[in-house]
C-alpha cells in the first residue's frame, strides 16, 4: 500500500512544490493505471484541492489528465460512499424485521376472512413488496462486501485500473438504488397500510381475537416506516432523488465534473 513515508522521493519533491504553507498532503494508497500510464493521486488538507502526478514526476495540464482525475475522484468517492453509508445500511437488521413483518401480513391474510377484495389485493402487494425489500437488503450487503474486498485488493497490488473503477462505481450504484427503492416501497405502501389498519380496527373483537396481535404488530411496524402523511419532506426528497438515481451518466458528463476539476492544482494549460 502506498503511503507518504514509502513514496518515491522524486514524487515527494514534486508534491511538496504544490503544497501551500500550513497544509498537509496525503496520497491515494494505489496508483491509477489509465491508458497505459500510471498516476499518483494526492489530496491537500485543509483545502479541497487535489493533484495528479504521472509516475515519472510529470504534472500534466488538466486537459491531458481529465479522464485520470475523474476516475481517481470517482473511485475514491465510491469507496467513501460504501464505507460511510453502505456499512451502516448493511448492518441494519432489515431482513429479520421484514421477515417478521411478512409473517404479520400473512397472519392477517389468514384470519381476516371477510376482508374486501381491493384491500386483499393491496395486502398481497404489500407482502410481495416486502419480499423485494429483503432482496434489496441482500444486494446492499453484497455491494458493500464486494466494495470492501476490491478496496483491499487494489491497495495490496497498489494499482487501480479503469475496470476496477467501473466495478466500484457499480457497487455504489447498486447500493444506492437498493436503499432508495427500500424507502420508496415504504412510502408507496403507506396509504395501503393505513387502510388495512383502519379495517382491522373495525374488525377486532372478542369474537375475532386472532386478529388482535397481528393488528397491534402492524401498527408497531407502520410507526417505524416512512409514511406519505407523516413524512412529507421525505416525499419531496425522494422525488428529487428519483430524477437522477436511475440515470447512468458517464463521469465526464457528470454535472459535478467541472466543479471537481476546478479543484485540481495541475496547470490549466
């Protein structure tokens, strides 16, 4: 793994020339091999600036290392997203929670024998969508684990390729889309949950006592899920995210690309 202390002295000299007073710099733990050449990727603290240095010590203008810089930044961004968000999402007991929730819904389906046909259709859909939530949680776990494994592999071999970048970006996108879809399902089913709760409330009695515990459990789960009525701000946020999350935009066409490139200390021409 490449660290400042084991960096080639001639490369240290180059990056020191671009370091401002009272700044510290760090180097990405692997070189980026793009189009047959190797590049180091540096970040400065406390500024948000970066520097790309070719393996021979050349600091090329932005126009010549645009692709390298965007891949380096994109790879690092994906690692940070998988670590900072993905690890937390993957550790949530979503699978066990939703398995319990599905059992509740199936018990309601079994004992609410006079449930209206439309509400029964919604109940079946809630069961199906809950199984989808579990599938997405499994995807999140797999994506985070694959991202962690690839991070270790690239650091050990001290080289990141364009293929590695595409893989890591794919893990991040799969994780993000799965997390988004989980929240979307909770919002999509919130009105049906409310209708089902209201129906059960009218049906629970000493004659139909088997519905009592599923009814109470359904209310318990509902209070811990997103709701269009209770979470109007979340609905707005989801609408904005929905516009972008399923787009597959290349890094060079990303709306933040120029903003990031402006932070490079490489020459402009």
